[in-house]
C-alpha cells in the first residue's frame, strides 16, 4: 500500500496527493490514510510582501492613500450626526441649555478620544504599520514571551524586523513588566482573554454598525413619504444591507476609490449645512466650547445626564476601526485626511444641529433631516444613504483583518481569505464571514427596528474596545516605549477614568439592547478560546512525546523500509523535534521518500518576514539519509502563495543550506548562521571552481549560516570565533563537487514529484479528566 500511495507523486504531471496520517492510539488497527484530490492547506502557501506602513512614502503616495482613507475609514464617524442627538435625548430636551451641555460633551469627547488618543497616540503604537488590539498584543509578544503556545525559538529574534530592543538598566519598571508577563501564567491568560474579547467586540460591531447607519439614513424617507410604515423602512434597509455586503467581493482597493468621492461630498455637505444652521438659528451655540456648560448639564440633570452619556459616545464610533485598519493605509495619510477633512466637517454638523434644536427642540427625534434645508433634502438623502453604506465599510474591513489575525494566533477556525489587492497585502475579503455578517446585520435590523435600541447595543462594543485598548497601550508604554512613568500614569488615569464613566452609563441600560453584542461576543470568545486551548494542548502533547533521535535513527535504518522516488513534505505544527505521528507513518506505510522534509509553518508576532529569512533547516541524523527539518516562518500579514510556489522557494533555500552547511560546520551539529560577511568570497570560490572544472555551481545570492533551532543557539557565541578564522581559500574542489552532487540529487527527486503528508494527532479527554475537558474535547 505504501508504494501505491507514496508513489502517486512520482511524476510532475500527475495530481498532487495529500496523505493524512492520524495519530490515535485507540485505533492503531485501522489504517488512517485518506486521499484528497486537492491541496489547500496553509502550510503549502508562502510569500512575503513589503509592508508600506513601516517605510518612508512619497507625498504622492500619501495623498493617494489619504484619498482612499476617506472612503474606507471615515464613513462610520462621518455618519454619526444622523443619530447622536436622538440617542442622547430619548425623552426630549428639558432645558435649552442642555443642548449646549450635550454639544460641549460631544466636542471634548470627540477631541479627547478620537483626536488625542487614537490619531496622535494609538497610531504611534503600531506594529510596523499595523494597528488594532491584535497588533498591540503582537507588539507586546515580541518584547515579552506571553504566547501560550511553547513554540518560541531564540533564532526568531534574529529576524531583522523583530527589533525588540533590550530594557535599559535604569528602567526597572520595563524589566519588572517583562518579568511579570513572562513568569505569571495568570497574567498571560488574562492578557490573551482581553485581546480576544476586544476582537470579538470588533466583529460584533461589524454587525451593528451597518444596521444603525443604514437604518438612520433610510428613515429620512418618512419626511417626504409619511405614509411609510416602520416595517417598510426596515425592509428597505435590509435590501440596502444585502447590496452593501454583496459588493465586498470586489475588494477594499476598488471600493476605496469608489466611495471616497461620495464621502468627500458628504463631509462637505454636512459641514456647509452646519455653517448655514449656525448662522441662521443661533450663533450662541459656540459658547459650548466653554467647559462650564458640561458642569451645568450634569448639575441640572444628575442621573439622567449620566445615562445620556451612552448616546454621547456614539459621536466617536468608528475610532477602533480607524486604528485597526491602519494596515490598509499609513499613519501620515490618516492624520492628514482626518485633520483637514473629517474633524471640521463633523464638528460643524454637530454645532449646526444644536443651533437648529435651540429653536425647534420638538424635532429631536429626527434632527438631521429636519435641520436640512428643503431644497437640499433629496441630495442630502441620497448622500446620507450612500455615506451610511460606506460607513459600514470601515467595520467590515476591520472584521476581515481581525479574523485574519486571529487565524495566525490559532484562535479561529480556518476560513478562506482572499487578498483583493496585489499592491497592498492588508486588503482582504473573507466570503464566509461576509455572509454571516450580512445575516447578522439583517436580523438585528428586523428585530430592533429602531436606531435608538441598536445605538445602545452599538455603544457597549465601542466602550469595551476602548478600555481594552487603553490597558494594552499602557503596557506598550511601560514595556516598549519606556517613557516617563508620569506620562504613563497621566495617560492611564485620564482615559481609564473617563472611559469607565461611559461604560457605567452603558451598562445601566444593559437590558435595553446591550445584551445582543455581549451575547455575540461571548459566543465568539468561547469559539476562539476553545480553538486555541485545544491547539495548545495538542502542541504540548506532541512536544512531550517527540521522537528521540535514537528512535529516528532506528526507524531510518530498518531494512524493511523502502525508499521511494520523490520528495515527501511531512507537515507538522511542532518546531522542536520529530512529531510522534512519524512512527505511525512508518508502521502503516513502511516506506519513505528519497528526500523527506518535516515542514513546520510558524507565524511570528510581526507583520511580515523577509523571504530571505523565511526558511531555517537542519539535518535529521546522518546526511546520507536526506531527512531534514524545516521551519517556514511568516508574519501575520504575509500573503500565502500556492503549493508550487512554496515548494520552489523551499527547494531554493534547501540548496543554499546544503551548500552552506558543508563549508561552515564541523562536527556533528549542522546549522545555519545568517551573515553576509562571507557571501562575496564564497561566490568567488564557486566561480573559480566553475572555471576550472567546467561544472555549473549554484552561485546566486547566498543564505549564509544561521542557527536553525533553539537548542543550538546557545552555542552561537562560542562558534563565532571559529567562523571568523575560517579562510575561504582553504576550500577544496572535492568538497565543492560533493555539494554539487547533493544539490543535483535533491533536484532530481523534486522532478520525480512531491507528496504532501499531514501528520495530525487526535486529542481526546482521559477518563479522569474534568467534565469541562470532556465537553471541549468531545
């Protein structure tokens, strides 16, 4: 049976066969080999892209991205004037000066949270150009070992983009924070849970944002068609939502260019209408810039004023999407378009509505359309619907990016992720998630019917994510930025206290609708936690049961083991040692390929890994066995390629390894140490060999030796002197010829075909496990 299965890949023009070996001690008598006709696994896809976020960009590119920013990021914040006042004054305006108090709260809340916290602080805490709570978590992970999966390797820190830096001797708090995060498992778990709670809230918000934005805009039809019923408005909204989610497949890049002109017109319109209303009705509302009116507002309304904060905070919805979608654009492009486009338009809109309500407080339920001049109603309505659709785009894009990140953290079931732009790797589309978001938004719209209830549900997502972002930013300031403790304390006290007040106001109305996003987030958290927990337990099991080197040697030397032509790629999550499922493969299929490579796909807490640093190799026992271990390292934003491209890249780097390991190692341990100091002299030696022998030698740009696995990294400093003393001119032609023969042998086996083998362990709960474990592993 082994020859039949493994030999299927013996020719390149034949189909690729995927062999899945299941390690299950309870079913050893049943061969568990399943053939699949196609290959779609993450391990077979590779690639890299330079991320523009960490690079200097021209002003032309900045302006181009700033233009797209308007279409993708600002629709949500820009459409908040549709419903903020109606959500704040649910029972009507009791006192004319309450409008000044509410406007003052809107102005300073918007300035504090959106401008100060996100645009000028949080955007600076990006992870090489990527933002959001996940990026903050990975940034922390790079400076402290907080991952719950024990797959850290010392050589990962040698990657050029890792750039962790070391705490200075004088910064005891940075060392204290690092030690706390690395040694206290409870802190690691809480940090992980906070991160996935924030991501779950962001995904839930991607359901609520389209519902409230589109419903608010469509509700304006009642001004010109008062006979429309609430149900009819709801079904028009549902139809609009279906169209919105249907166009997601065209990609963010195309949508950004399509939406940006509409949002620009929208911002220009609401700004001009705001100026018109302010001049016509009451220029006195400009007094709201005086903080005195906030104090008077709470003194006058007391508890009701506190409760109204749940409506005020809707003025800065979309700020987390702005931070999370940083990976689509750049810091400078966001700050430019935000400062000169969004801020003046939105604030003028709020000021103008307050001026109108000073004379017409009875129109609080539909302030936006009532304050719009009649001659401008239809243009305003069309733009409002379009802008509300676009406003949902920011959260949908954010949800796609969040789920993509969760997969690299092994916290989410595998779904198909499509990269919609060849130029910008961060622009994604996930069909299955898009469908579920569409269904959720439609159900919320049909169930709640009004923007007031949806707004209350929307608010809890916003404030929870903001609080978690504040906590993570504080850790980043202590651990990564190492700024003055007084700045850290000021930041934490100001934002945590103010956001906690908003949270308390939101939680007071929990039963009014806030339970919906909480329920969705709890469900998502359970899925993500269970998925990650099982992955961690499986990895720990495989790590504890790695096959000893003596056992591997014994298996390879068995006389009944047949070596069949071709290359076998044995995929495993384990990056340290040989997985325990390997002996099961030998027992059930007593044959292995002429070249066998154990391949581990590993995602690092960085956005991207350069192609030249992607692969690390190591021989398994003797060279003549042609059995290797390979770890392919990716960042969480690296786009994946198809199987053939991955194999080509792996083969090329394996050639470099074979060449380098023969000239830079002595003794038993063979490894690679990355350095460029010897590359030119090595190339000259190979060129000289070509000239005298007449044989071609691979003399392209080289990967010079790099330490390939953690247990050898400690020996690096001791061996460096040996490397420096090594003289290239002592290389003999016989060794060069040996290298060439090994390289050609690998290429011949690649031509014979490649078979992909998945080693998979089934995890089951033991009879003495807890009830919770039995449920999880059922």
